[in-house]
């Protein structure tokens, strides 16, 4: 018995020194060594077939790293001299039939050399030969029964399996104490997550040349996208912050030239601060809401809450601050009264109304009322007439119309003398000097007359004198 204990301890110590702490572990329970080993199988990238949860269509993905096989063991007192290890094996991507086949092979290895330590041999076999022995070319998960589904899903899956089941009846009722079968509903998700985790660990051990800053960095300080483009984290973080600052947060793509692959939300979250990510999420929400035709924001600066409204009505009510407002002018709801528009808004509406399509004009008439738009157009026409036939007093700005007479004007409001041609304020003592002075631009232009070529030459001559 002491000899067995010594040999057990030697075997355990050797395996502990060979394997990593995440690959092998044991403890002594009631003087019996009990432990487990995780064995990663040698495998090339392999296709995994699975059923889509809702449609039950067969899909496939390629997996580069498969989760390890778990070997639980217990060393009885008579091991290794005369007794066999007690063990169980489990692996979520192997079927019950495949696990039984591996168990039988483990027993064969023991029987080839009974009385010798076998744990290391088993681990080497599972690592290097399991895929060959099982003749696995692809992993088919479409025949796996799910343990937790809605009643409809269960019925659909059972019907699918009954109609497409290629497994033998013996496999369906396998009961072997050496195997533990995992029929988790999250199996395909677990395979994907484990594969991504291992690919990331592999990437972190490499060096990446960043095409933004033209510097090589370790994979741990770099990020790789699903399009296989990789950059240093600092450059990508700056790229993302620039996008957020500019408000371009919808469908942020890989920074590589001409690459259209979108960066995942998870990667964005991992690359920027919590504060910036919250801003990113807010911008995403706002831009998504902006695409909805029945969403408008509360116009109160202190609120800005998104409000749903009926497009056929002109009023909306904010559920956050209870502010009721007109959806057209964003002011307090004013009932059937037309919107009060600022002067610049009026000019913009008139310009668009005059140059816009018939459909646009109908929309404007419906929004503000035909009478109101008609009045705006009439007022605008009057203003244009006034602007074209009058000039403002340079002192009080009142509009003054000149119907006849000389170009020396007198404002009826403030009694200011000014030149109608150049709007210069004239000397009250001698207002006509402006027209008699050869240095003036309005020299000899007190009275309007038909311009001739000589007048143009005279203007050119006077301009030369000024300079």
C-alpha cells in the first residue's frame, strides 16, 4: 500500500509540474487523491453544424479551438499495482456514443500494461488521438435534444429529430457511469465564446503593425476586428472619440481604407471610457429616434425628452415635463392660431414657397393656413416694392420715397438732410455743397437726368481725382 501511495504521489507531482494550473488539479479527500484534468484536443479548424433557434434551419460556423475534454479521476488504494483508476469523462461537443468509445479506448490502454501508471498515457491519447479514433470531420449538433424550451419549440425540435434522426436507437438510451453528457441549450454559444477567447489569447501573443500610427505593438495593446484588420488600441480609441465628437455614431466601420465592416458595440465599449460610451449610447438613441416619423423632442432646453405624437395633429405633450407645444413652431400650443414666426423664418418660408414644388406649397398651406401664407406673400411683395422705390434715412432709418425733384432729401421725421444717391448725411449749413464739390462722387448730380457716355467718362475722371 505504501508503494502505491508513493507511486501515486510521484505521478501526481510529475503531472502537476508538466501541466498548467488551469489544466490539472487534485486534492486528497479521505486519504484518496481526487482531481481532474482538462485536455485540449489537437484539431484543425472544423465546421460545426447547428439548428437556428427559431427557424430550425441548419447553419454552420468554423471553430478553430474546441473546449477541452474533462477527465475526472480518483486513485483507489490499490492503484496502480492492481487496481484501475476510477474516472468519468465529459465534453459538451461530443455525443454519448463518442464518449463511450473514448472510455473503451482508455480501458484498452490500461489493459495493455496493467500495474503501471496510466493517467499521463490517457491524457496524451485524448490530446493527440481522440479526433482520429472518433473519425470526426465535422461536429453535428443538429441531433442534440434541448433541455429547456417553450412547449412549441420542444415540439418542433422533437418533430425535426424524429424526421431527420440518423443516430442509432442504442445511442438514444446510453447509460454509462463513466460519461457525463451535457445537452445545454447554450452549447453553440459556449463553443463560439470559447473559440473567441482562445483566438484573443493567441492574438495577444503576436505583434501587430498599425497602419494608422505606423508602429508595431503587441497584440495585447492592439485590437482586431472581424474583417481581420488590426490596429493599436490608442489609435482606434482616438478614431472612435472623433466619431463620437462629430456625432457619426451609426454604423462606425473599421478604419482601414475602403473597409465596410462595422465595429461591434462590445469592442467600442471596451475601447472607450464609461463616460464616452454613455455619450455614444445617447447619440445612438437620438439618431435612431430621429429616423422615426412620429418622434419629436421636447423644445424646452432643460428637458429635451423624446415625445411621440400624431402626425395628423399639430400638438404634442411631453410626458416628462408635461409641456404641451406646437409641433411646427415648437412654442406653447396656440390652438387654431397660426404659428408666430421670426422674420428670418418668414423670409425662408416665402422663398421656399415661391421656388418649391406644388406638393411643398400644399404642405405649407396645410401647416400654416392659406390665408396666413397669402398675407405673408402680400406683405413680402409690399416690402419688396418699398425697398426698391425708397431709401432709409441714414439717421433714423425711416423709409423715404422720392417721386420727383432733386437728390437732396429731407427726412420728415428727424429733419436730416441726406443724398438720395449715396445716402451721405449733408451739411445743414450748405447741403448743396455735396453736389457742387468736384471731389464728391455725386458732383453735378443734384438733378437726375439721362446718363450718357460722357457721364460715364466724367465719373471715371472723378474717381481718378479721388485716388
